[in-house]
C-alpha cells in the first residue's frame, strides 16, 4: 500500500523477487515429491491466498484447490488460543494427497488443529507448506514439510498477511513498525 511504502522507517523485509524465487523452488520440490500424482492444495484463509496462487502456478503436477477458514488472531497482533472455523472444506479429501498451505507457521495452533481435522477424513498423505516459519514462537510440536523462509519473531505484513485486515495486497513483505519481539 502506498501509504505504508512511503513511511520512511519502513524497509522491505522480503522483496517480491526473493519471494517469487523461493516459491518457485518450493513448487519444484513439491512437484518432485509428488511426480505422477495429483494434489489437493488447501489454503488457510485469508493469509495464504496469495502464496497458494503463486505456489500452484509453479507446480508441474495436477492440483485442485480448496480453502479452509480458521482464525486465531482477531484484529491485532496477539494470538488467542481459541480457534474459530470460518469456512469448512468444500471437497472430500479422502484418498487425496493434501498439502495444507499456510502463510506463517507461528505458535502452530492453527495447523495442528487443521491437521487433526483433515486427517479424520483419511487423506492419502498430508503435508504442510508454510511461506514463513517463526520457530521461536512455537507452542505445538509441529514443523512444516516445506518452508519458504525461517524468520525471527517479527510481526510481518504483505503478500497476503495482514494487520487488522490491512496490507494483504502489498507485493513485498514488511516488518510492521514498532513490532518488537515479545
Ligand atoms: P498460529 O496458529 O499461532 O501458528 O498462527 C498462525 C496464523 O497467525 C498465521 O496463519 C497468520 O494468519 C497469523 N500470524 C502469525 N504471525 C503473523 C505475522 O507476523 N503477521 C501476520 N499474521 C501473522
Ligand atoms: Mg493465517
């Protein structure tokens, strides 16, 4: 967003070129792992929508899309442990190779919750792709199978990620000003 980009203290944390290159690499890796098979990409709304859009176009295997809405962040920076399902899956995942696509793996609460939910429906396989990983914040025992970038505990926005629903449409990723490690 122009107003954000104009703030003098703001610097791009991960630039669009860097992101695009890494997303291509992950796409190639997933395509190798699932060569000759098909996939169901399940994006976690809303943050992963842009990552899913780019990742899906870097795959050389057949992929269907689905989206699940889960929200643990209300409007601010702090995660509450309560999760709300805001949209359920449209299509059955039984017998499918599922890749859950997340913007950030943070405490792990969201993906652990969704993994449990999806695995009840007997997918053929289940993997997690996270564009960003903040391992220092983890509360659950979970790792992503595909990680774009491991980052320190900064609050970031852009490329799908928001602060109070803003900034999702920024093409680069920024550290939100005055976000300090907790
Ligand atoms: P978890 O359940 O704590 O792993 O939370 C993951 C979700 O919190 C992510 O999918 C994001 O939507 C949100 N989140 C965590 N860190 C950030 C951040 O730095 N910026 C924006 N959203 C974040
Ligand atoms: Mg999210």
